[in-house]
């Protein structure tokens, strides 16, 4: 899903723990635990997890450095 940000940039959002887990290459269970503990840069919106692709990518790039 693409959403326009306030500065006009396009946000590439990933909705749901299942989709986030596929993106980061972890199991749904491991991803859900990371989401619930606040480890991943994501938020719950109306009961569903959502994350921005670039923030997830940056998180893992920085983690690996």
C-alpha cells in the first residue's frame, strides 16, 4: 500500500504481522513477539500492525553494522 506523507514522499507500508514476517524473513511467531516487545519500528493501527519498509530495512542495516 502506498500512502502520501506530509512532505509528499511516498510511504511504502506493510500491513499485518504476517506480511511483516515475510519481509524480514522471520516466522510469524518470532515477528509477533518482536512487534509486541517494541523491538521493531512498527505501530498498531486499529488493531493491526503496520510498518514502513524503509524503516524496517534501516533497522536491520543498522543492527547488522
